[in-house]
């Protein structure tokens, strides 16, 4: 049974109330019609969405998994590169310290470090220390022997004695004294005061 004015009047409802009831009923019906249109539009899109879903199911996660695997390989390579760089830096610092302890410093140290690339790469480390220095010892005693700075230990030299400020009056020297003074100058250099 439909909701009409005649049916409402037959129920004994006033005209004012009938207008209110009809307005409310019209709003409800219009809202339902809008919902029906929206659902109909969505239903028309459903076959297209179903095709996309089927395509994604057919592809599985291969597309995403491949991207993930590529990124993981790139990250692992980067991480490995940084680890190797840190290990190389630690080895170079240890070898530099070792060479300095053996007396190779300055420009000679730079030369020794440039020439020790293969030995540095082959070193095994125990924390910050070199496990086996045999290869480096051979280099220091062999190829790099001329780079080791030799230090000479000398005893303390005495200072010059204080200068004699008192002088005897100058006298004429004899010929023998002149020859002796010349001979002394030739052997020891010029005396002060002569």
C-alpha cells in the first residue's frame, strides 16, 4: 500500500499533518533514490576492479619481491663497502703506528705506507693490534731499511770556558813565538784576541 494523501485522510489525519508526513516521506524516498544511483555506479565499476584484482593475483608479489630483493642487495653491498673501508682504515693506522715505532717517520713514512698496500691488505687484526708483524718486520729490515732514521746518541758537550777579560800588555813577539802562533792558527783556527 502506497502512502498517499487520500490514504492519510481516510485515517482521519488533519491536512497540516498530512503535508508534514508527505514532506518527510519525500525526503526519505529522495535519499533512497540517491543511494540507489550511487550503488548502481559502483556496480558498473566492479568488473574493471575485478580485472585489476585478477591481474595482481596473477602477478603475485613478484614485482614487489624483486624490488625488495634489489634494494636489499644494494644495501648489503653498501654495508659491506663501509665495513671494508673501516677495516682498511684500522689496518693503515696500525701499520703507520708500527712503522713510527721502528723509526720510519715524515716523508719516509709516506713512502713506506704507499709501498705497503699488499701487506696492509693481507694483515690480520686483533682489535686495534696487528696479529703477526712478520711481513712488516721483513720490509723494515729489507726494502725499507734505508728509510729507518738512525739516531746517534752523543754525550753532553761541555760549554766554552769563560773568556779571559784580563790581558797582559802587548809586547813584541819573537820570531819563534810568531811561527808558533801561525802554526797554532793553522791547526786550531784563529785565537780570539789575535
